């Protein structure tokens, strides 16, 4: 394992210390328990929006804390869900009297820890609503599995829902919008290489030099199949077609196309992928009205990418364009 | 009989075994999960030891509640809430008692198990820790009903947990991260069932060592 770390046990804390020093104008960090929160939290009268998940996916979620997006983020250990005390602390910190929305990715650990935190928050007299994001089409949604994982759609949900909260919408409206985003977004990813969790010290899974894992999860969970390396367009087809099909896109639809790096894939390759998804959408008469390209929900140093498509309407488009001022996304300000 | 002091000894034994077996648990988890079960459990039980060091009372409620809070706060993942719920269930069942008879201990383990079921909402044969807990508690109840000593009954429970753990190998996971693998989760032993076996084996060991010392 070759990484820029000091001691394994200090990794998450030291990374947060860096976030605090770099972005102290936007966010502050609490260290016991770990919470990244807006410097101006709580914003009186505004619905608080928090999320959280394992570390190792940066900039998600801490990089999305700030005006127009999240009020707080709870980083767990690497690839490990955060604990209820973190979410409880964050919930109290950001409650401006209008309640708090928890945006939770669909993993058994995240669900259980957020549920315990929501119980604790409600015991403390705070209105809490939770919305689970499950946009990964690589996983079969059935009674016999945990259901689809929450992946790239989470980034888009946090931006759009955060803008809605910033406008002063109430908790029920903010939560309903979040569910609506989740209904209209799908993703799928692939891995060219594995990644190494610092505490484990060796790669999470083995992948041959000529192999690709299609349908990879953001923690290195295996996906649909393992295949021999192909050209970028063929690989892109394997991601984009199931997404387009599952979303049921029709000619005339407008979408946001998000091509994401798993951490180790350079922007130049992402644009090769973006180009081909855009071609596929063009062929289907679908208009790419907005886009996002870059590393926003990563898996440490893994090489690979994911494709996320969100069906837009006027409100979601307007909220996507609304001002945002966070360490990782900023425009309109 | 089972005492608060034995409860503390049990938890310390679990902490030591988990520390020793952490790489093995992590390896099992890497095959079908996300490769952190051992490190998470070891971190959690280190926090448990710290809490126990600062604990003055040794009634079951205080001990198990401290264990639960440390696990919930430090383990993360699914195992934190699940094992945290287990010990919280035991704490609630036993309250401020500091010594209970064998059937009360069995009932408390059952209450802990029920808390795990309520939190995780898994079913038997989903390839989870329940597949080790359930046969173990059944074996414990049966052995006690036959009039066996607690130590012998817990040995049977630990053996049943081991069999349950091994029975997860051919199962297809339907809960947790391993469920994403579908058929590919076959032929791997569930890490949660494995740590559950270690926890029950530690309990049997502590009770049997205690009874050997007193006799």
C-alpha cells in the first residue's frame, strides 16, 4: 500500500483538519463526533439538510456542505457508515426550527445508523424526515436483496434539495422533492482497478490487468459481471444503456448527464465517456440540458467511472442552476 | 448462575478474541462485503475496553449498556447498530441485577437476539449473523431444559453457532452488502455469523473457566 497517510487511525481526522483549514470560510469541523457543518449553522427558519456516509468518497459529502446544498455532513471511517451520535449531533446543530432532512444512501449500515439517529433527534423534539437514495441500476431491486445502492444520484439530490431548502420550502416539500429526484435518477459504474482501504492495507478486490468490473459499487462491491477490457465506447454502452432503459427515457425528455470519476480516472477519459453517452442520448432524441463531469463521488484511488442521468423538469432545472457555495461545487454566487 | 463480574470477563474475552481474529474477519468480509468487519469490530471493542475501565458498577444493565454505547458509537457499518442493539437488549432485560440464574441469562441472550432482528429486519437463511445466533439460542434452551450445567449448555450453544456459521457458506445473501453479489455470494462464510460465533464461544469459555476455578 502506497498512500499519503501518516497513521492509519489518524487518516480521517487529518483529512478533516485539512478541509477545515482549506475551506474555513465555508465550513467548520467538529471532531468528537466527526461532523462537517456550515459556518452559519443553524440557519433560522430553514430546513436543515444533512447527509453522511463512509469517508473515501470525497468530495461527497463534506465537500457539498455550504450555502445552497448541505448544512452538515457526517463522515464515517473509510467506507464505513457514520454512527448515530454523529447524525444526532449534526441534526441538533443544523436545526433552525424548521426540521431536518436526512439524505441516506441505501446501504444496510447507513440505514440502521441514520434510523437510530432519527429516533434520537425526534426524542429531542426535532422534526426529522429521511429519504433513501437508491439509484444504482447495477443491483437488482427485489425483495431478496438490500435493494439498489445509493450512488451518483445522491450528489444531484443534495444539490437540488439543498437549493429548495435554501429558498425556504418546508420540510414536507423538501423531502418530497428529494423522493422525486430519486424516482427520476439512475446510475451505473465500472471499475478498471481496485482500491485499498487504509485500515485493510490490501486491495478490496482483485481485478486482472485486462479485466473490468461492470456495475461496481462505490465501496468496491462487485457488480453485474466481470469482463475483458473493451474500447471506451463499448464500455460506455454497458453503463449508459441500462441507465437509459431503466429510466424509461423518451424522445423529447430533458436530462442532466453526470459522468463521474471513481477517483483514479482522469478528466480526459471522463470526457471520452461523456461524448459517447451524449451521442446515445442524441440518437434517442433526449436533450442534455445540464451536465456535471468530474470526481464527485469517488472510491479512493479506484480507476473507473459512473454514468448518472437525471430526468429534469422546470423546477429541478431551476434548482440545479440556483446559487451554490461549497468546497466542491460553486456557481451563481 | 451468571454474575456481573462474569459479564465483564466475557466482554473482555470477546475484545481479545476479536482483536486476534480481526484480519480473518476482514478477509471474509472482503470476499463478499466491503472488507472492514474485522477492523470495525476491533475498533469498537477497544472502545468497549476503555469504557469498562472507567465503569464502577458491575450490574448487568450498566455493563451491557456501556458495551452497547461503545459499539454503536465506534463500530459503524451494520455491525455497530446490530451488536449495539444486542447488548442493549440484554441490558434492558437484566436491568440492575448483578447475578441471575441460567434461564434468565438465556432469556437475556434471547432478548438481545430479538433486538438484532428488530434493527436489522433480516430473516433466517439471509446469510447473516442471525444464522449463527438462532441455532445457538435454540441449543442453549434445549440443553438447559435437559438440566445441563450452564457451562455445558453454553458449549452446545457455541457448537450450534459454529454449525450455523458454516451453514452460511452455501447460502445466497439476501441482506446487507453481500446481497448485491447474488449467486456470487455462495461459497463464502458470512463474516457477521463468524463474529457471532466468536462472541458465543467466548461466553462459553469464560463460564467454563469460572466454574473450574470455583470447583
